[in-house]
C-alpha cells in the first residue's frame, strides 16, 4: 500500500511474527476462557440468590453489581494491579487479567440472570409449589431452566465482551495479543500490518463466537417463544 | 488532611475536565451518526444496508482499544495529524455510533409493520414515515439501551489514557508515580479509589434512570 509518506505494506512481516502473535493469542484465550467461565458461574449463582431474595446476601450482591457496572473496567484493572499491592496483596498480570474480567463480566451477568429468573411467570412456580415442591426444588426445576433461557442472549453478549475486553490488559503490559502487537510496533513501526493482523483475528473470533452463541440460543430456544 | 491531597485533587480535577469533554463530544457524535445509520439500516435499499451493516459489524466487533490504536497510529501514516483528544473522540465515536445504530434499528423494527404501511398508504414519504411515525415510537423503546450506551461511553473514555490523553485516569497514574518518586509512598488506594468514586457518582444515577424508564415501559 504505497502512499505519499512512503509507507509500504509488507505482508511477509506478519508471517515473520506469527510465533510471537500466537503466544500472545494463547494468553488472550487463557485469560478470556477463565474470565468467561467465571462470569457465567458467578452470574448464574449470584443471580439465583438475588432472585430468591435471600436477605443480606441480596443486598451485598446489589452492592457488588452496582460498583462493577458503574465504574470503568480499565480503572478496576488499575486498582487490582496498582492499588492492591499497597494493602499487601500483590497480583501478577495473568491473575489480574482473568480476575478483572471475571468480576466485571460476573456483575453484568448477575443482572442478566436475575432479570431472566424474575421474568419467569409466577404461575409456574405457584403451580409447582402447590404440587408440594419445596422452594429450592421449584427454582431448580422450573425457574432455572426457563429463566436461564430467557437470559441466554444477554449473557452470551457479555461473554463475547469479556473476550474483547481482554485487550484492556495492554494497559498493565500483560503480553496478551494486543500488548504483543503494540510491542512489535514499538520496535518495528509496522503499524498497518500489525493492527490489520490482530484486528482480523479479533473480528474473526468475535464472529465465530457470535455464530456459536446463535447456535446455542437456537438449540435452547423456548418452543413457541416467550 | 495530608499535604499531598490538595495538589493531587487539583490535578485530578483537570483530568476530569478532559474526561467530561471527551465523553460529551463522543456521546453527541455517536448519537448523531448512530441514529442516522440506524435509520438507514431500515431502508429497503440492499446496497445501502450492506455498506452500513459492514460499518456497524466492524466497529462493534473490534475491541475499543484496538480502534483507538488504529486511529492513533494509522491516521498519521496516511498524513492526518491528530492529537490524542481528537483520536480518542474519533475512536469512541466509531464504536459508539455503530452500537447506537444497532439499537435504533432494533427499536424501529420493533414498531408494528402496519404503522409504516398505514403511513405509506396515506402518502407519507420514507422521511415522513420515519420522522412522524416510526422514530417517535422507536425513541421510547430505544431510550433505556441508549442511556446504557451513554454510561458505557462515559466509562470507555478512560481508555484514552492508554494512548496518552491526560484524562482523570492518566492524571491519577501520574500523581501516583510522582508521589512514589518524591516520598516513597504511592497512596494508590485512595487516589484510584477516588477515580472509581467519581465514575460511580456519574454513572449510577444514569443506570438507575435507564432501569426506571425500562420498568415504566412494561
């Protein structure tokens, strides 16, 4: 791509750095996978406690959710990485990576699951209770399977955001994919090649995840809609 | 109050001004461009929709930090000189407008089909149908998610720190570094805690407003 400034696009350059980029991508996938799995579990568990209106626990969960939803993920990452050591808790880049993503995604998913559980028609649970099911059993057999399906599209959206936001770790110099690319750019100035390469990788993976999410949503769709 | 607090607070206030200005510019541009693109996505013309769809998919699909790096590093290479503020504003607006467009498209298409057909039968042009029939109804449905996007954009301004804008987050980092160099103690907990608190105080009322409005719609 020659232009006025004399910049020449060099595709071989990407090939030369595939090894480094691959290592970075593996780190991106590692912190994303732990963060996504954790955000799913935390969201479902705390969302259920919240929907069941367990006293005290529900209020504590609300505080967690509101704090993490109403502050920037990047500032949360900085707090974990730069401020916690002051309190004697030193966390490495990898730990801050998956932990910050888990806490952030978890907070959004608590809301998604809670809303899903609360959207389940009251009559279903009442019928279940009338048949003699204890409260928890009614939740497990009725509210959970229906509510989780209602919550599914918003939950998968957040999980995909967790993957995209793993790139925020560039701010604490954890060498995931974006930080790896920025470091290569810093010594070689091959800006176009690098950002084109990782841009395609991120877009491709997001696209694949969206396809997967739609497939899962289709598989678990409530027959006849809701 | 310890002596370090005053100067740090002043410095953070300067950063907050940058943050607020960046948020306002990005929100305004995102809404303006996004509503227009969202309306275009409901046009019958396939080529128009394909072009807008590509824009939306690219800028929604990329991580925001990659968009900021793209703008910040790539624009100078093609001969466009921009400072960090403009680069951040462009990057956030690309991301924001793509997301607004998707919200607006969803809201317009959720208005029952018969409404547009009735307006067409009465002789309204596309712009007339949009302005007088579809957009006013879509606006009510789009409002809660749009407020959510405003909160999101406000929070994402902190990413401008990564490309070097002295916003509130970068100001806090520099304060922490300066305190470490001069006194040895970093005071990172109260300083970053204050940054979290500032965002929380701005975003929580908006989040609550969005939730309240959403509940009122149902």
